[in-house]
């Protein structure tokens, strides 16, 4: 089988499965795969095998496709065994990443830039976000929605957490009042989302800024040997709202009214403001591409 860092999953053809792996049960799946040419296919299913490399043993999911080329071990396999592909002229070799070396490098960065790693909410300090309303906009005030009993305690805990971070501030009056939608996350906690689609978004002057095309992302990362992806925590919340804009973002909860002091998920302007600001901030730095709250780096 070939190792292919361009493939997110490990894949074999149906004929190879029938010839060599038919003893493994094939499970149905609803996955859609996109080929290098943009064509999308649906695998016939997947099976799981136990793979061994050096002293490690991992369970690997193998997808089966109707028609396929050579069998591929994708990035899922590489990640499971901590493999890094390095290239030399006319050769391709795999090497294991050194946990001790990686740990030392990370420790050096932590010690050199301690302010960057504090478990605190950061602030984008180039400007404050201003939300502009259309002419003749009519404020919309919605009463709070009933929170499911099973989520009530979690919603109250999240409101308290956001209040301590000064992301939410209790208020008595507001022209707009947006109902909330509690979203249960994988870790069991709740994310509070304002349903701005029924209130503020209808009256906002939407700032337009295009997301980069996939070809542009690849062009910026071209020539790299190692790649990193950084998922920014509380990305939108790192942008401060100007005082006049804060009152527009008021949410109505069973605990009363709160206004946001930070840019928040659900506002129609948020993606364009964030994308434009991050691209401007990182412009001139080679090998960097931004896609909303993800940053990609290609290093040589």
C-alpha cells in the first residue's frame, strides 16, 4: 500500500477487498469523498483492521470504493503512528516524530512567549468592531424562549462563565432583544447562540469580504515540508465591540437581558470582519493562509 499525505482516509478498491480482506465485515457509511479532480464518490463501506508498526499497534479504518487505483494509507494512518514524510531527491522515506524533541521545542516556545499561552481571552487591539444599521431599521424585541429542563443548569453555568469573562454584561433595557438557542457540545457543555436571524441580522448593513478559494489556500502553502493547523479558541470573541454596537446585540434569557461586549457567533457580519482582519494582520508572512478561525502554516 502507498502512503499518501494528500488523502485524509485510507482507501482500497472493491476488487482488493474481495481478494484479500473479505473476511472483515464491511459496514455501511454515509461518507462522501472528494477526489483530486473535484469528483465526489460514495464509498461502499468500511472495515477496521489492526495495524502494527514497530512496537505500536493501532486500529485503522479502511474505506472501500467501487473503482480505485493503488491502495492508499492516508493521513489517518500517519497520525495514528506519528509518521512524518520527508523528501529527498528521487526518494521518499517515513520517519517517526521524536516525542522528546517535539516536547523540548514546545517547551522553549512556551517559555519564550509566556503571554501567548495564558488561559485567558485575548483581544484584537487594532480596532473595535462597529455594527451599522440600515436606514429606517425598526428594532425587534423578542421575549426569552423556554429552555429545556435538561439544559437549564448548563445554560445558567454558561451565562455565568461568559459574565465572569466580561463577554456578557447584564442590562435592564435594550432596543433589540434576541432569543437564545442552547447548543449541546460534544463535551457535554452548552454553547449559547443568539438567534440573530430573527432580529438584528435583518437590519445590519452586511460587510462583504470573500473567503479564499481552495486554489488560493494551496498556492500560499506551496513548497512547505511540514504543515500546521491552528484552531483559534473563542475566535470571534477576541474582537471587541464598540460601545454603541454592544447594546444592539442584547440577548433575552430566562435570567434576564445581557449585552455582548465582543463579536459573537451568529452575527451576519462576523465571518467577513474576522476573515478580513486576520488576512490584513498576517499579510506579508509567507506560507500562511487563513480560513475563518483556522490558520494554516507551511514551513520549510
